[in-house]
């Protein structure tokens, strides 16, 4: 199985626990996502401490349960956060990529939002409850409308596990 990893999770701490999400239910057979979690709660649940790159229906701060082999089995409580993801097209010229990525990074910072990058072409942004992100969304929409990227909300599909 190939795993997508979080090299710099927003909630990294020495007490983190690492688990996995199977991406097969989302059309990515043979792939999984490494997820960083806070130490277990008294009831054995965990809180997500990273911004999911590919797992649908899961966001920073959500509370999850794990299987015996450390796969996320259920979301038992949502934190109300949303994840906005953007992927730049593969053939985007380097100068255009750099300019668009710099604009997005600047607007993430200006909005006080958290984000995680997977390489230079993919970003996942945490949108917490009550966050004001219209400028960031407008910049991302502009990049998408120019044909330079694709975007989606991670909540566009519910969390699912393999049957």
C-alpha cells in the first residue's frame, strides 16, 4: 500500500499518535493516508491533529475511533471545521505555479488560517467555524477559473471505510 504522509502536521507534538485512513472508498485503491492524532481520550477515541489531504468527511479536530490495526473506523464527533483543498495542474509553468502559490500562501496567512502543503502543487486549508476566508476563496476561485488548478471541499463526500 502507498501512503500519503504529512511531513509538517499543524498539530504536531511529541505525544501524537499516527494512524491511517484507507483511501479505497474514495476511489484510490491501494493507497492510504497517514493521519496524526492527539493522544487518546479516556474513552479510547482520538482527535485529528492534521489537515487531511485526501480523506473525505474528516477535518482537523474531529474525534475518531480506530480499528485494532490503527485505521480510522468512524468519525464520532465533528469539530465543525472544514477542509478546502487545491491541486495545481501538472503542466502549469513554474513561474505561474510560484505566483499562484505565493498568492494563496499570503492569503492563508492574512486570514489567520492553518494549512498543510503536500509538495509544491497541493494544499489543504483548515477553515474553522466562524472563519472569514472570502479573499482566500476568491483567490483560489481565480486560479481554478484560469485553468491552473482544481479545488474541492473535503466534506463533499462523507467519511467511509472499506466494507
